[in-house]
C-alpha cells in the first residue's frame, strides 16, 4: 500500500491520530532531552520517526476504529507512512 493511494480524508484522519500520539509522547521526549543536557528541539523527521516507532499509532487508530488506516500502518513500508504523515507535521522543528 502506498501513501498516494490514501484519500485526502484518510490522510487527514491519519494525521490527527499521529498528532494525538505526538501530544502524548512529545513532552516526555523533550523533557528527557533536557535532562540529558540537550536542547529540547527535534526536526520534523525525528518527530515523525518517534510517532511511528512509538508503536502507539496502531493503538490510537484501533481505539478510533480506523481499520482502513490501521491496515495501512501495519502493512505499508515505513517510507510510505512517513510520506503520508509529512503534511500533518508542517514545522521544520518541534520543541520548546
């Protein structure tokens, strides 16, 4: 399955789920960086990687009963998931 096969509505729903995951894990990630003496700022690519690799995206989609998107996340190549999520994370950097 490819990102280009998703409709705009599907990409929007996937993006909302991914943003929910970032809202859930983002603060912890940034605080951990601070505790290690790093600036709490991440580039978009790392934010998307964290969202996908946190293994919470399938949980979020399952909770919302988004079976079509759950199938995409479970079976699409990582690169395709990243392509689908990029528009949902429009900023170059995330942090505080």
